[in-house]
C-alpha cells in the first residue's frame, strides 16, 4: 500500500484549498474516460479537488457533469484513467482490490440514495455490519453516541421494512460513521426523501462534522441540501467549474443558474 | 407475444438450459426404461427362437399358473409327459423327428478348474441328438455315451474348453469326468446362458430318471405346416394307449414361443414398473424444478410483463407467452432426454454384456416410445409452468412503476392445509404401527386373511399424506427449522451466517419449493435405509436365535446329492439334515406352492420351528405343517384337508390327486414357502424338475470342533462347484449383503433425483443472486470481500439443501417406524434406524449444497460494487 502525505502537493486551482487548511482526501489530474476511440466519453477531465478535514463538502452539477464519477473514483469504486486519489494515508488509485475492500470496511463510510440497508438484518445489525465483516469489536461508547445522534435508540431492533425512508437513511448514516472512517461519502442521500426527512438526515450529517469531527463529502443536485455544507464544488462537463464557501440555498441556486447558462464565473468566491 | 417469449428464452439461456436439463433427465429415465425393455425383448425374441425351435410340442395338457404368494415369483407348472410317447409320435404322418427334451441344470468346470458361471444365468444341460442337423458342429461331433459332452460355441469360449478337452461336470448330483466331443453353433444369441449337450440317452437317464420329460419337441416333415402337424399329433395321442397320452396335449411351436415370450414380458414388465417408479420420482422432482424456474423467471420479468400489460396485452396473451416458453423447454428437453435415455439403455446393455449376459438386441427407441417420452416431457413442463404463468398473467399494469419484488403472500391457509395433512399422516402412521393384523381383523370384523395388508394400506396412505403435507407445510417450517439449522453458522461465521439465514427465510415459499425436490428423494432414501437396516438386523436375530446347526451347506442350483453323500461320509459330521424344496399345487389356490420335506430331527437339532397351533408330531402321522404366512393368506387351519397335485398330474383335484391333513401351523423365518410335508408325500406331489436339495444343516460329531468340521466339509463340497459352507455369522452377513445390494440399486436410482434437485438449487440461487444485485453491491461497498460473499451464497445453499434433507429424513424415518408392525409377517421384527447412514445423507446434502452454490457464488462475486447504487 502506498502512503502519501495528508497534505496535497501545492498547486493552484478552484478545487484546491489555500495554505493553512488541511485536506482529508484529495484528487489531482483526475481523468476518467469511458470507452475508447471515436465512442470515448470523458466523464472527468483533469480535475483537482481537496476535501477539507472536519468539514462537509457538497459536490454539485447538472446530470452528466461527472459528479458521481468523481465520488466513485474518490471511493475506489471506479478506477480513474489517469490521476491520483488519496484518502487519508492511502493512495486509492494504486491499491489492489483486496486492500480496497479492506479500506471500504473501516476507512470509508457510504450513504447511498436508496437501498442502503440489508433487508434481513435489524437496524443495529446493519449499523455494525462493516465491523462484523471486518471482524472488529464494536466500540460501544461510540456506537451509543452515533445512535443517539441519529435518534434511533428505540428503533434498533427493527428491520428496514419497518422503518420510514428517513429513518432508513439515518440508519445508513449511522452505519457510515460507526467505524470512524477517514471519509464519509454520501451519494444523493436525500434524493428519495420528503423535505422533512431530508432535513433530519442533512442536519445529522452536518452535526457529525461539527460535533463528532467527521469528514463528509456529499453528491447532490438539491441546492437546499448543498446549503448544509461548508463548501460546495460545482462540476460541469467533467471539469471543476466553481467553488462556493459557506453556501446558502440562494447562492447555490445562483451559481447553478450561471453554470447551466454556460457562463462560468472566472473569480473564486472566498 | 410469441416473439417476446422466444427472445426471452434466448436472453436467459442459462436458466432455460437448467429447465431443459431437468426435463431431459426425467425423460431420459422414461425413455431409457422403455429402450431397455426393447433391448431385452428383442434379445429374448432371438433367444426364444433359438431355444424353442421345434415345429410343434407335446406336453402335459394342464397347467397351473399364477403368482406365488410367498416367493412372489410367477410359476407355471406343466404336467410332464412320458418320454416313451416320442416313439409313438415319430411314427405319425408328417413327423420328421420327435425328441424328448429332458432339461436340467448342471455345473461345468472350465479349463482352469473353476466353475464356469455368467451373470446369474444357469448352465443348461440338454440333449444334442446326433441326427439333429439343424445346428452345425464347428469342430468334433455329437456326444455319445455318458463320458462325452458337447458345448455350445459361447459356452466353449467362456469355459476355455475345446474339442478333445477333458473336464468335470456335476450332473444329477454326481461328479462325472467327461470329454468334450464337439463344439456346436446355434445361429442365435442365448443371452449369456451356458449350454452343455448330452447324449440323448444319457440326458434321459440323468435328467428324467422317472421317464417323464417336460415336453417332446417335434419337427415337421418338409411341407407340413405347424397347424397340420399339431392336428396329426393330437390324433396320434388320441389313438395310442401309451400311459399318459390322454393327459398330453399337442401345441404348435409358435404357441410355445408365444407363451414363453409372454412369461418373459411379464418379468420384464415387473422390472419396468420398478424403473418407471423411479422415472416418476425424477419427473415429479423435475416438475418442481420447472415450476420453480418459471415462477422465478416470471418474478424477474414482472416489470416487463407489467409493461406489456400497460401496452394492452391481455392476461391471456401473457399466459400464452409463458406457456410457449414451457412448450419449447418441454420439446427440447424431451428430445435431449430421448437421446440420453437411449444412451442410458445402451450403457446398461454394455454393462450386462461385459458381465457375460450378451444382450444383442436393439436399443433404438420405437416411435411409440419417442412419442410417449416427448408427451411426458411436454406435459410435465406445461404443468410446471401453469401456476407461474397464471401469476404472470395477473400482474397488474401498475407493477411496472413499483420498486422491488412484492412480498410473498400469507401462509395461513397453506399452513393449515399442510398441518391437517401432516396430522392425518402422523395419526395414520401411529395407527399402522400399533394395530396388528389380528387386531385389524377384529376391528373390521373381517374373515381370516381378509385384513392382511390393511396395515400396509394405511401406512401407504399415511406416507403419501405425510409427504404431501410436509411439502405443503414446508414454507411455514422454513423459518423455525432453518433458524435452528443455521445456528452453528450464525455463531461461527459472523456476520455471513446471519446474512445467509436471512436470505433463506426471507422467501419461505421459494426455499420450500427448492428444498422440496431433495425432500422427496430423501424420504425414499431414508425410508429404504431404515427398511434395509431393520431387515438386516431382523434376519441376523432370526439366524442367531433360530439356527441351531453348526454349519449349513447351500448351493445354486441346489446342493448336489453327491455332495450330501460326501458330507455324510465325513467322520467330523455328527448330524446332517438336508431339506429339499419343490413346487406343487393345491386345489382352490392360485399359483404353485413351495413345499419342503422335513427330516424328522430338523426342528430338534438344526433349526427352530415355532409352533403356532397343533404339534410337530403331526408330521409323523403323515400330516402337513403349514407355514403361518401361507396359512393366513389362504385361510388354512389345523384340521383342514388340502388336495395336492402330483408330479404326473400337477393339477390339484385331477386324477390321482393326493390329500393331506393340516397337522400344525408353524412359523419359521428360514423358510419362505407354504408347507412342510412328510418325505414320501413330498416325493409324490412335487414336480421333479423343480425339486432340489435347498440346504443341508450340519452338526459336529462328538469331540470335533466346528472349525475341524468346516475344514473337512469345505473340500468335500467344493468338488461339486457352486456350493457354499456357512455358519450363522456367514449366513447373516450374506443375507445383509443381499439387502445392501438392493439398497445400492435404490441409491443409484435416487441419485438422479438428487441431481435434479441440485439443478433446482442452482436455479434458485442464481435467480436470487440476480434479484439481490443491489443488496450484493451494497454489501461489497461496505467491505464484504468476494470470498465472503461467495461463502454467504454457499451457506444459503447448504442451509436449503440440509433443510430439504432434514424434512425428508424426518418423514422417511418417521413413516418407516411403522414397518415392523406392518411387515411383521414378512419377518421384519426389529426397527433399526441407521443413524450413521442418515448422518452421511445429511453430510451429503451439505456437499450437494456446496456444489450447487459454485456457479451462483461465482456470479454473485462478479456483481460490480457500483451496481444499482449510483444515483445517476
């Protein structure tokens, strides 16, 4: 396994953090092409991004902008055509399948849009599943803290079928956090939820950053969801188009409007 | 719609192939059975025309035929005719030759000094007349005088003897040194029978010492038809005053060949029923698999079918499209099955040939066989697909918009029906295991013998109820039973065991349907295992408790009288009780009856004869001792008078019939037959050709050990060929070996149903892998390794297989617990459950599970981690 420094090599670009702020995970010159020759499609085109430690970063962009591809490359679920991805101390792009599997057990946490839970296991079993797979002991104190934070104490023995959509996503969040991963990746975590449930899940993700000190990256196309983040990365046509710090729903919407209008602002808003 | 159905088959070739294979295996068994029958029939047709080549035959007019109650064999007893009649017949007009055909069995020693045998086929001694020019001698000439024999071509090859060789034969119980005078060729096959020719005079003297022969073969002069010949023979018989002529009849050669043919067909038919039984089991299992395969396909295609419905397809059209697929599967599977079955029959034929029974007939299936097999395959496929097709037709158009597979319907009604059936079955088994035959008789107020088999009928019905009930109830049982079975894996392989258990109990109907195929097979296997173990132990107990003699000598065919004389002359032998057996007939009773002649000292020193009613002294008064099973079957009681046929006139009640009083009803498990007769009476009433010394019991002389006697007896009888010397242990072992041999055949047959069951598990797992792609991706995303994933699928498979086996074993063992009561009169006294063997079955099921999981597990581990989880 290749180890890399937690600090990204210095370079300038919209996605790269200024000096003094620490990246928990980063990608440099990330390019992903699907297919070859005339039919080749470039999903990511030389992207540089940093995901700041102890912060919630949102990744936005229109359909086909490459935001999910970026997330899959960050997670080691997909191999980039070229470029480097480092999560914590691990160079994901150079890891073998077996090590990636091990990384997914405890180094990364996932929350997907839907179908996050194994239907035959209870909520508690689902939460501890990555630890059970890794055959690691459950840290009860941390477990309790996480469960308390998601507010599911009285739902632990229920099966997914007996939980509401919002509750299911909160269980998924708890599962993503229970291993204290270097990075939690959430792929449209509120895409299938009503606005109240979505608010609960997003509030929890933000709290996990503010109170529990986790690092979270979230792909979304919902400006309201993005407004929960500390920082928003905008992708368009496989390139990093823009970055917004301390967003609100309005500013996000504004930037998105600008992106879809095809006029990419030159300045980086600080 | 038809195009969609056919495209779908192409799109899911893997699953379609599984269903086709299942049909093919089931059909192969049916086609194979019939092909094998064709093979046997065509072979025996040739054999019959070789061995019964006469244009007409003269034989005893009357016959007694039927199925023997005790031995189960079909016996036809013809009256014998005096050999002297041949001289009269030879003078009749249109007759070229009339030859008496005394036929018997002999033992032939080959060039290497060992007994020449083939796969159970006897060595036949028959006259080879010197003036019979129909069959050419390859070398040498016809035998002449008592010191010469001739050999049929194949027999010569097998024995290694050639013209001029000297060897030993055991004929009419005596050892003879003989020279091979020639080797003759029949122009047809003999299905492995060995044929030794004798000088006709010697044959008459040794094989028909009383001057009576089974038949006289007559050859027509040129230009005389079989019918004309028969009529002139009948006229000649009517005109002569030679004794026995009036009781003889003339028949054409074709009649004799037809009768022989019918008898053989009867026996083949029995074999065929047996084989078809297994084919039925295989097909039932195959139907299960097909139903499963289609219901899974339908479930998988739900959204597609819903889309079709939304686009305006009627339920009928959807139903039709699924049935078209079933039809294709049925036809293709059947065609493959017919080919497989023909190969199967040819393979069995080759095995027979390799063991010495030349089956030279054709295995090419006849058109009716092909049509039947295809019809069976198609019907099974369509029936299997019917329910799933109906479900497909009822898919609502809105399903297309819904996510995920719908949950299974409630199991309450099904559970209730299953529970009632199981309860009835259990009650029936309890009744069958506690109510004895005598009690049935009281309960039903039936006459003697009428309640026989009542227990068996109740048990059979209960067994069916139990099996069907358990299959119906299985989905309800799945959760608790699998939870218990999964416990070790849940504890040992966290969290894989729990994941696997969850998957198995998630869809109890599917689990039950998949396991059902194994359940059916395992019910039969475990019941057979219990039956065999119980039978072995019962026989061992009988041998140990009833056999008083130190050694017993037995042989095939019978023990030569010379061997008995040799043994009697040994100083080590203190007691010798030879028991002869022969067939006779009883007035008013269908079928020939086995009679034994009982040496006076037999019950005292050789073998226990249990008296049920009357006393053993009755034998001294010239009365019969009737065996209990025959007494029960025929309603014979002490004091009754039986009318027996005689050798010259084997039809009971005809002229010269003999009567005997029933002096006692006795029981002895060592003898399967009808009665013991006083020695002189035995000689009068049994047919000479069927009479043999079945067994001789030996006791040591004072001051001699059993081992010493054995060392003396063995060489004395070995000279007579196939004669064995056994003590109680040997006997029990050889009986147990016979039972186990039967069991091996049953296992081999059931292996096929287990094979089909494996296909079923493969099918179910493959489908559930497809259905659970997203869940599998999720598990992989949170860090489940490929091997771990494969283990989950493996554990699932093992759990399903062991679940099916556990149900099957429970029903099989439970049901067979009633066997000792039901089969008490067949000598089954002890119930023995061979837990070791049953443990092996369960382990085997686990192995089956692992094997079945291989392919689906590989498929599962190839599911990409991303599948279905991405938002774009």
